[in-house]
C-alpha cells in the first residue's frame, strides 16, 4: 500500500474514499447529512482508514458491481469494498431523527 493510499479514508455511511482534506473541504457528496464539511473532528468520527479493496465507479446505473455493493444510486467516485467501523451513536441518532436508516457497511448481508 502506498503512503498516499494510507492517508485515504472511507465514509462510514456510503464507503466513498477520499483524503481527509477532501472530506473537510467538500464533505461527502452522498452524505451531506453527516455535516463533515469544514469539521475535522466530524471527518474523523464519520470516516475510517480501515477498509479493504477499492472500486472505481464511473457509470453507477450501468454497473452490476455498483448494484451488488449497493452504491448504484451514489455519485461516481472511488468506493471501499468493505469498511471496518461504525458511526458513533450520537451520529446514528441524528440520522434516525432525520428519517435515515443507518446500515453499517462492515456487514453487507
């Protein structure tokens, strides 16, 4: 694994992979409700550096891999195949209060 790859993090809600500075600068294009933009602590809470495999997705609707990974409705980008970790309970509570059901991506059953 290159030193650049070690610096990447995966969103714990959608598994998009970016650098911490990209999450801080832009937030997650799929998960605006996580409010990571401009918040270093929130980026660390809502992302993980513990992930396996990468999928580069260009045409989500045409990709059987994207459908299998349940990312076919998300923005094109690079996604982790498997993430390790879960969102903190207070973040899950915020999501549920907004009507969003959280399914941890570490168990894709």
